[in-house]
C-alpha cells in the first residue's frame, strides 16, 4: 500500500513533466495524460480509504525518504496518512478530476490547451504535497509551489493585462502571509528543535506557542484569503472558469483551513485562538456584504467563498470540546466543524463555479448577471444543478450545506454569542445574495441577445455538474447528529428571511434597486469597502515616499558620505602627503629640523 500512496502523490507530477516535454503540441494526448493522472490518484485514494489503510502518528509503515540533515535539523519527505489527510485527498482528487473533465469542453478552443493541462497537473501535485506533508518544511515547500502554480493558472491568459495583474496581485499578497508563516516555522524549530508534526504534537504547549501559532496562521490569512489579505481572491476570477472552481472550491483556499486543523495542537488553549476566531468572523461578514452588490457572476461566488472560508476559520478559532468523532479526525469541535464544512463546501461550490462556467460559455463569455435572464428554459441541466448548489450554499434543510452550517452555528453558540450573531447575519446575507443571483440570471426574460440565444452546454461540461449534485445533497448525512432546536430555528429563519427579502426586491427586476435605496452603504459594498483603493493609496503615498527616502539615504549618506566620503578623504590625504615626497634630501632635512624644533618648543613651554 505504500506504493499506492506514493503513486497518489507523484502521478500528477509525472503528468505535468510528460506534457511539458513530450506532448505539448497534442491536445488529445495532453488532456488524456492529465485526466488519467488525477483520476488515477482519485481511484487509488478511494481504494486506500475503502481498505482502511492508515499510518497514524508514526505507527506502522509511514512512507518516508530521508532528505535533509543539518546540525540540529532533520527533515524527511514523509507522507502522513491519517483520517484528516485521507479526507482531504478524497476532496482534492475527486473535485480535481471533475474539473479536469469539465475543462475538456470549456477550453477546447484555446490555443494553449496543452499548457493549461500541464499547469493543472502541477497544481494538483502541489496541493497533494501540502495534504500529505508530515513536517513544516515539506509543507512550506509545497505551500510555495501552490503559490507558483496558482500564479500560472490565474495569469494563464497573460496577454490580457487584467489577468497578468491579477496573477501578480495573488502572488505578492500571498508572500506577505507566507513571510509570517516562515517566521512561525523558525520559531517552532528554535523552541522545540523539530519540525515534525508527530514530534511537536507530543510537546507541551508553551507561552511561545501563541505567537508561533499566530505567525503560522498568517500563512492561512494569505492562502485562505482572510482580511486584510483577502483582496487577491476576487481578482483571481481573471483566470479560466475551471481554474476559479479549482482555486475556490476544494484546493488552494482550503489549504489554509486544512493547515490550521493539522497544526491545531500549537494554538489550542493560546490567545491566538481568539484572534483567529474574530478575524474569521469579520472576514465572513465583510465578504457577505460585498457579495450583495456585485454583478459579475464569478465575483459573487468568489466573495461567497471568502465568506464561507471566514466561517471555517472562525470555528477553528472557537474550538470547544464535543463528543462528535467525524472520521476520527479530532475531538475538538472547531476543527471538526471546519473540516465538515470544508468538505460539503468543496462539492457545492465547485458545482456552482462550473455552473457559472456553463452559463458564461453559453452566453458567449458574458459575466454580468444583469445581461442574462431567462436561462431556466434554455439551460435546464445547468439550471437544476445550479439550484441545488444554491440551496446547499444557503443551508436549506436536507441539503449538505445545512448540516455543516448548523455544526458551525452550534459551536459559535456554545463558545461566543457575538460571533454566533455574526454567523446568523452571514447566513441571512448568503441566502439574500444567492437568491438575487439565481433570480436575475435564470428567471424572468432574457436581457441580451446572448442570453436569448443561449443553449445548454455540451455533455462533457454538464456531466460533472450532475455528478457534483449528488454529494451536494447527500454529503451532509455522513455526519448527522441531533440538532439543537434553537440552532435549527435560527438557521431556518435566516434562510427564509433572506430568501423572502431577496424575492421581494429582485423578482422581475430589470436593474438593481438597492443603490437607490441604500445610497452610500450600497456604494461601499459595491466598491468592496475601498480596500483596493486604500492599498493603492498606501503604495502611492507611503511606500513610494519611503522608497524615495531610502534612495536618498543610500545615495547621499551611505554611497555619498560613507563610501565616496571615505574614499575622497583618503585620496585627499594621500595627495597632501604626496607633496612631501619630493626625493630631495635637503627638503627632508628641513622638515625634520622643523618638526624637532616644534617638539622642543612644545616640551619646554
């Protein structure tokens, strides 16, 4: 079974290398190799999970390869196979396989078809490295490789300035969080002398763990797009729609939440938990408000992802004891609920993004929901699957999102009433903006020629939607528990209120009435609370001036005074002393006598 684990890990890498050096010019071969690799990884993962193969806490034959030996540091390339990693493997390879298949139809006309699949394979390999890493160093290496892969995918259409800018923005923003992540890893190594998860988990927590845990969380702030480093994720929509589904559903943005659950032992019981919970809660509420006034179908779903990630991060920070034993991952309610929601969210959010891709494809790459309408009759398969995804995201009872959302609300209610109220408000807003999106895009009459002439997408694009619809409904039933009546009531009321409010405003609407009704508040939500403008002002007014000041200091003080000054003064002294070097014996004797006389005068005075 160790061979199977290594194949799960390495098949996407083999695919990326093979396409890059051998099959780059052949679209069918490139796509076939890439799809075969990720589907192969998924099948092997399914077999491994079905057989119950597990290597917990270093017991048994955990696959390891010796890699780095330095003074005081030992790092292996080790693959950690436990309940947490197996769950994430199923999500990454399963959703990744369906996105690969969907891409066959969506990208078939693209001239860089082969390059696209090479990048997809590299991205999946990078994600599997994060999931399977058994130490911080290995995780950080693949963490950065995911950043590189996402840069390549977001900027895939690099000849488009907005796509190139979005890729650079994503890459640079993540580097800010990753710097904190690296500092946290170094602090852990300095404190405990190890970077192995198994070794660190056995160590007793110290006061250092709070600071180290928060610095490590900075990596999650970047990858999982938490405030204030959330600004890159909506702009990542410039990449192809299947890439948006891959990044926003179960892979890149989920990496931060997965990492927090993996290293929860470092932050448990420290002050960092409260900070993590509030950052997640604020991000969730803020992103939901932004989504209310977005008109781009992909951006609405992007802000929805931000909001749901905030949910997950918040509940990890809340922690709390529970009797739940979800896949034997942990006995901590926060991480339990976070992974539960991560799993259900992966399925219905991937379906929603692929559904949005189907709509965009049918409407000749139109993304403005106010230029759609009437798609219900023209795209029935996309309509019904998008409806299922919407109901799951809103947390309607009997759909998967209801059960995971209810788990989050339960933990929030037990641990923090203010965050519970924020979570309920987010549930209302989620239902509101998703109902708005659904009514405007699919109902009513067509608002453009593209919408009027739209037709259902090819089978290769709709089959993944139909497959994803199944877990979007049933995935929540694998972790059912008796709901708290109060939580159940709050959850249902939030859904009903949000849906009725959106229906009353947007049913048969031809434009958005909220900007008129809400004025400044609506403008603030549409402008995404001016975060981008604030960052741009900081760069223009503060960073540029600091750079100019640094240039002045470097040019005139360091280079001018210290370097050139020292050189100039030395040269001047040399020139003065050179005047005395005449080669005339009489001159030397004169100056000797003069110096001697001066010394005698000084001594006798």
